[in-house]
């Protein structure tokens, strides 16, 4: 049985980056892939009125500075199920750091991708194509989410697809 985090980073059919959905768009439940149990399990529940704005998951065969695979938020037309593997066009990243109370700052970037099957987002090629207000809302979501877990989150920079792809290569395992 192949572990989800051990899948290839790149789809051999399309050449697009692969992403594994952990938490579907609109969910209050935060799911996380558990390597030891080889399953997706419930990690936490967000407060009433707080939901994930888009499907959220990770790029397999990567290991970021926080010890987890590199995070990715996926824009697509419909909600995907937890565990679904999606081919995405990486359009950029929110370079960021987070820390637990009293701890050290650790890089925890968030990639942004568009499903290669998307219709509504098909014209988005770069983070520059996204409304800046939406990007502020996504950053605000991550700040709020971390605050709920007694962590701080700060945005360092927004970067386009070329730099985002370099982030993936930098943490490839």
C-alpha cells in the first residue's frame, strides 16, 4: 500500500503537481494525514462559523520546515473528498512563518493551486490573477486558524508560480 505522503510530487500523466486533499472546502473539521496509521484522521474542529475556504491539503514527497509535507490550498469548482489526489497548476504561494506561544518562528508556507480540471478558475495562471482582497481573506483565515490553536502566523511575502515551484523542489524528499 502506497502512503499518501509518499506519492510522487508530479503527475506522470499531466506533469502537474499532485496534491492530496486533507480538509474539504466548507468543513469545520480539520483533517490531517496520519503517517503511522496510514489514514486521514480528525485533528480538530473549528468554532461555529469558521470553515476552510477552499480544499486544503499537502504536496506528497515533500517535507517542510515544520516537519509536515508542504501545505496547499486548492481552487476548484466542486468540493473534493478527504484523501482525493488532484493534479494542480501551482499559481503561487504565501510565504509565511508560525510559532507556538514562546517558541521559535518556523517557516510554514502555503502553496496556492488550481485544479487542472477546474472550469471556473481555468484562467488563473498566477497569484497575480487573484483579487488582492481574496488573498487578504486567505491570509486572515490562516492567521485566525493559528490563533485558535495558540499559535502566531505572519505573512512574509506573496510569490508567483516560478518561486512557488522552487519552494516545492527545495523541500522535496
